[in-house]
C-alpha cells in the first residue's frame, strides 16, 4: 500500500499547564529570548499583562508591550511588525484573536512564539493556524503556519480570572470538533485522522458531562478538565488531523455571521455553537439523517444549559433584515467555503431556512 506523504505541525514544542505554570515558564522564556514583544488587546486583561511584564522584567528580560487595535488584521500586523523590529520573540497573552495575531506575526518575522491564553475560549494557543479578519471584524480567511508555538503556557490561575462566558464559548467551539470532523473525515482511511475523530467524540462526551459542572465551580476538577479540553485537547485534534480533519458548516456559519456588524460582540465559540445547530438541521432536513435530529435535541438542551445563543435573536440579530441574512447565506455558500465539506449540496435558501429554524426542537422519531 502506498501512503502519501503529508506534513503539518502537530503541537507546541513545550506545553506548561496547571496552577503556577506562568512562574515555571519564566526560565524557559529567558532561554528563548531577551526582548519579547508582549502582545495583548483588551482593557479587561491589561492588569494581568502588566503583572506578566513585571515578572519578565524581574527575570532579566526587556519586554516591549504592544496592543492590537482590532481583530487579527493586516493593518495591525503591519504596524506590529515595525514595533517588533528590535524584538527577538513574540509573546501573545490574551484571547484567540490576540494569540492568532501573535502566531502570524512571529511566523512572518521568523521569531519564536510564546502563547499565554488568558481564557479557555479557543484552542488558538496550540494550533499552527491563524484566522485573518478585516479591520471591522469580518472573517477573511485562514493562514496555515509552518509550526506551532515554541512554548504554550496554560496557567489555571490566569485563565480562571476570565468571565465564565468565555469558558462556555470554548465548550461550544470544542464540541464542534466532533460534529464537524465526524462529517468531513469520519470515513478517512488515514490512521491519524481516524484517531483525531475518535478523540473528538470522547471530548464531546466529556464536555457534555463536565461542562455544566465547570461553570458552577471554577475551582473544581471539572473546571480544570473542561478548560484544558477547550484550550489544549481541542488543539491536539487539529494537530493530528491537520488539513484532512476539516471544519464544516459550523465554522462556515461563524465566518458568515462575522460579516454582520451586529454580531461582532458575540464570541467566536458562541457563533460556532449556533453553527453546529444549523449544521445538524441541514443534515437532518437535506441529508435525511435521523441521528442528526437526535443530536440536535441533545445539543440544544446543553447550549441552553450553558446560556449560549441558540437563535438569531440570541445572537443580537432580531432586527436583521432579509438582505442581511441573505448576505450571511451567500458568504457561507461561496465557492471554497467549508460548508461544501457536507456530503450534500446546500443552497443559500436552504441555509436561510436552517438559520431561522436553528432553535426549533427536532421532532422525536417514532
């Protein structure tokens, strides 16, 4: 049997996780660089980043603070490339878009990259991929990187300070690994892809049990398992499966929703979770998949339990015009969209129906 050669980055060179991981990381950061660009964004994390900068200074490093003005976009990246001219590494501390920008900047400047997630909202701290947006927050495309970060620091104490909403969002994003990979890659003959898909199934089962418990008590073992599942384990699947373990309709819906200004305050995983409901509705109605109806009922209950959006109204789109929704559907159905990894054709009209009816309970099969 001939096995085709494939090459993709699988994991960060070093992962530090748990309570006190940041303090443990300082010596490793010192071994990687002397003058890191310390990249962040939101006001909510500014005090945390100041504390990180102080720790770096006390370790003999000379961090240069820098901030994103927008999402991960070309205008910011070009400005940051100038600011990083004297730096010898990029240390990105924040949410997914900060981590994506840090990885892409380090990739372009050929510098070591250190990711310090300050929430468990995505697995961006792990992966060799960055999503690019416009200055106005509209998704434009993704960029494959040659390597994962040199160092990922997942400090529970830092992540625990993020709002509970970010963890709920991370749960939805991680759940999508199973719902999308099982459709796009479930029949793959590649062993690593098969194993990544099965890991995604186990991850889904764990999150369904632990997710609600984690949100009730951020000091519980369930919280630690859930946070690491969202920020780390979900990244393992992307690393193992690579480009062959594809996203499908859930992320295509996310990407399309970002085209509407009214949706920009909604978190990445919140849009993705809604997108899973839309995908399951399409599988049920267009693909004739009864199991998709059962999965929809189960997921709808969980998302409501986690206080995640399940309808256009929940997403802040109750006043969206038909033209707005048609724009979303046209973007999701455009040529090259991940939506087309579904095993059946989807028209913009069928997608519009699924968007509007995403929160309708599926009928129970007789």
